[in-house]
């Protein structure tokens, strides 16, 4: 007897295929740019299919006509958008220095390296219409500048990639010529945002930093350590305001109106006005735009007494947004927002029914929501970071009840701040608790040894994850006897994808990781163009620098089995040495840093302190005994002796205790240049060492005398494949050769470990 039960409310999937076709055509159209010829061809195809189906019972031809017409409209939108982006004033100024007048599409906060803007004028040529989207690189604005402000910059105008949502890039030279605040309405909304920010910053810890992000999408106070923790646990959608907030706002307003016996049209008007105000308050992010349009569509159909189900609403929304701006088809934020919504609409019901066999109904629904969203989004997430989060569902289930409370209270703080300050202060204090809980959940699960599982990267990874996720869900949910064939095919797809992932990616990685010598003392990670090195003794594990890319550092630590760091040393604050610091935020006890000379340096130090690390500024003379080893800081002489940059690098000497024959000696030079290398050699009585970390990735800025004195057996060089700096240079390699030092480059060998026998003989292992 079959256990299948017919769904009493089957899903309305009528607009699922048209929206997917429209999305696909928009993406392909941006890539291939068929132009007006493609539009005409699809128009003719639609007309022929319509004529062929006229007067006959041939629904397939009618469907073909509709799809062809829809595809033609999308290609028309692409052609019109491409023509508009190629405005003569912009095309003529490409590659030259220009003066542009722009309006800000987001709020600028100090420290931001880029800014989304809309160009309205180039030199003396005005851009008609709503302007053209662009990115300003290094805007150099004096302080926080609200969304909607206008400014005039000078800089070099460059064309962006054809698939970028922003068509142009402006590399700014100097400060803006002038900046004007937005009108009274946008200025007023920004004052509400500032009020919440100020009250939140007065509260301690992660709760205060995260609250503006949960409530109004302002993440300026959220440190990258917390951002990384939330990303690792798939809670990043809570760091910034999400489309769910729109539903909360509309639901509250419509509920209040209905309590006071307001009619459906009153609910429509009230809900729409509240939604418009909320969009202005949080600024129009892709997920907010998508959710807002969906909410308006639902309100309109409810007012017309023609309820519309979830998937048709989502389909109409996707087609409207892509019709207005087809470049959103290639926007990751938009894709993830739509996929998460679609996954929840399609899968929560069946998954909760399935889970209710082993869990209470309320718990099955709580778990089904994050599972549905994660399954739908995971193939796209692989493109951003090729890992599978382990604690995603649990973390989301725990954080889900707290996030809406923090959102509602935070928005009330914004609205009441200018009028009832005491009430706003009290609500901010209340909102801190759920906000802090969400942050705690993210940091707690991110601190686990196994946070994520590596997966195949790139397009192969996307296809394999789609086969695993979608094939697995289909295998579980397709129970109708009619679907027996599709269920078997889904099972085969899932099994084949799993076999390829395990045999093609997981097993080789496990085998390679198992081949790493267990007694390694020094390891060089392959983090691209950057440095990340490990020192391991019987008692402690120490990291020197992090590299630029968090995913590369995480992969190396996982590969080497490093879960906890006793000490991290940041040699200096160039991004290729400190950029991946969020990875270590929740796993390091103590951090040594060189001179903190800029605000960005202090922000990183404060974020690490907030995550629980002890942060010390060190200079020459600082030392640490680590079992049979001793670490000594050789440079900089004092915290105020050097300027920011390479020559402020913390230089570390590692020495074995007297009588330790098997201990490895090493010097880590950071990015120190030739002149300070000379000074260091003059200050120190160097003896030959086993290993040297070659300065500045093997640049030409080296002092040969230092390398001759060190006479290291091996030299580790952290360098990226096909880097544009020419590292390592021929001159640096010749210096190493003359000093009897064998260079080991991360771009050639991958991860490298150095071990030592009891007699002091070095053993080298490399990944490649």
C-alpha cells in the first residue's frame, strides 16, 4: 500500500518557467549581445507560432509564442540598456581625465574603497534620464555621506566589463570638488539612520554593532571578523537587512489597519506607503527591491479580491525587475534573494511534512525554512566560496526567532529617536539582547573546528552541487507513483554527483592531507600573492600573516589540521598580509602587531579584541619562549620609528634553545626593504639559519649582504601565479643562489612544510 498522500493545495507553478526563461535570456543576451537582429528574430518566431496556433487546439504552440515574445522583450531590454550605457559623452571620454557629477546610490562610510553612484554629467555634457550606474574607486570623501547626496569628482573614466551592473568606473584623483546633501526627505531618513547608529554604538559588544544591520541594513559598524563568522555559518543574510524585513513592515501596518477596521483599499494604501518609507530608510538593495515589488503585487491582488500565490508573485517580480534592468540577471545578491524566496515557497511545505515524522510540527517548520533556502542557494554560493557550511541549518534555526525581534525594535528606535529619545534609548537596550544573541550564534558555530567542508570550485562545482542538492530533494519529495521515473533519475543524478565529488575532489584532498609529515615545524600556505606562514611546536601554534583571501587561508588551516592559534603575528597592514584576518578572529588567543598608524589598523585591532583576542603592539626586543624555541622581534625599533607600509614590517627570528640539535632556526622578514634590511643586519649579530622567509615576495628591493650572512638552506617565497609584479624577480633569485639558499615558491609547490630530524637535517614536503 502506497504511503503517498495527494497534496490538498498543489503549487501554482504557471509563471515558474516564464521567469526562468526570461532570466536565462537576459543573462545570455548580456553575454552574446545579439542586438536588434535577435529581437527581430524572436519577434518573428513568436508571430509565426501565434499564427500557427490560431483557431486550433495546440497549446504547445501558444506557449512557444509566449516564450518567444518574452525572450524578445528581454533582448529588447538588453539592447536598449546597452545603447543607453554607451552614451556618447561617456564613450568619448573613456580613458581620459574627466569631471563628473554623480548622485550616491549608497551611503558612504569612512574607509570604504569604492562607492556606487549614478553619473548625471560628464564635463559639460548632461546624461538624460535617470543617469548611468557607475563605481567610484577611492572616493576620498571627508566623512559619512548619505545616500542621495550629489558630488563632483575628477578622475579617469574607464569602461567596466560588459556584464557588470555598473557600466563605468571612475578612478578618483584627489578630493571631490564639491558635495551637496540630499533633499529634505532623504536627509530626514538619514537622520533616522544616524540616530539608530549612535544609540547602537553606545551599546557594548557585537549586539550594538549588529543591530543597525539587522534593522535598517547599515553594516558600517560590523567588523569583518563578525561578518566572516556570519558567512561561515550562513547567517550573512542577517548581517544586512533582508527581504523578510519588508514582509514584517507590511504585515505590521496592514495588521494595525485591520484592527481599526480599515478596508482592503486602506490596507493597500497604508501598506504601500509604509513599504516606500521603509525602502527609503534602508536604501534600495536588490533583496529589498525584489521583496518590495512582491509585497505591492500581493497587496494589489488582495485589494482586487484575487489572491495570488507565492510562485506567480515571485515570477512576475523577476520579470519586472529584469525588464527594467536586465543586468540584475548576473547580480549575485539578486540571484540569492530570488533563489532563497523560491526555495522557501516551493520546499518548506513538503520538507516540514517530511521532518514532522521525526520532530514536532513546530520544529519541523523551523528547520525546513533554512534547509529550503540553503538548498536553493547553495549552487550559486559555490561560485562565491567553494565550501559547504556544516552548521548552517542549526545556526539559522537558533537565530531565526531573535532576528525579527531585533529588526522591529531597531526600526522603532529609528522612528522614535527624534521625537521620544527616552523611549528610543529603552528600545535600543531591549533590541541589543536579540541582536547580541544572533551575533553569539554566528561566532559560536564559526569557532568550531569543522565549520565547512571544501567543495569543487567554479562551474563544475555549481553543476555538481546542483545535482546533489536538487537531485537529493527531488528524490526525497517525489512520492507520487506517476513520478517514479523522475525520482529514479533524480537519485541517479544525486549519486553520480556525490561520487564525482568524493572521488574527484574529497579523496585526493584527504590523501594529500594525510601525506603531510606529522612533525612539521614551519609551513608556508599557498594564499596567492601574499604571505601566511605557520610555526608549530609541541606546545603552541603560531601564524605569521594571513594573506588576502579568507577562503585560501581557511583551506590551508583545514588542510594542515590547525584549529586553534595560540599567537598570530601581523607583520604589517598591507592587504596581502592582513586581508584574511577575519578567519582567525574566533580562533586566536593573542595577536602581535607592528605600528598602528592609521584608523584602518586600529579597526582591525579593535575587532580582534572584540572577538576575544589579546592584542599587543610589539617592537624590537619583544620575545616569547615557546617550549624549545624562542621568538624575538628584530624590527621595528620603536612604534613611531617607521611610516606605514613595507618598512614597518615586524621581523621575527626563531631560535632553538641551547642544546636543541633538532630545532629549526629561521628569520621572517615580512616585506622589509633594502635600507631597513641593512639596519637590521647592523643591529643584530646574525649566525647562519636554516630558513629565511624572503622579503616582499622576492621583489628586487633586497640587501644581498643580509642573505649572505643568514646563509639559509631554504628560502620561502609567498607568491601568486601570474602576478603582475614580476615576483620573484630575477635579481632576488640570484641573491638566494649566491647565498646558497634554495627558493621554495608557493605558486610552484603549493603548501610547503619544513621538518627536522634529531640531527638537524631538514625535510621538505610540498603539496605539488
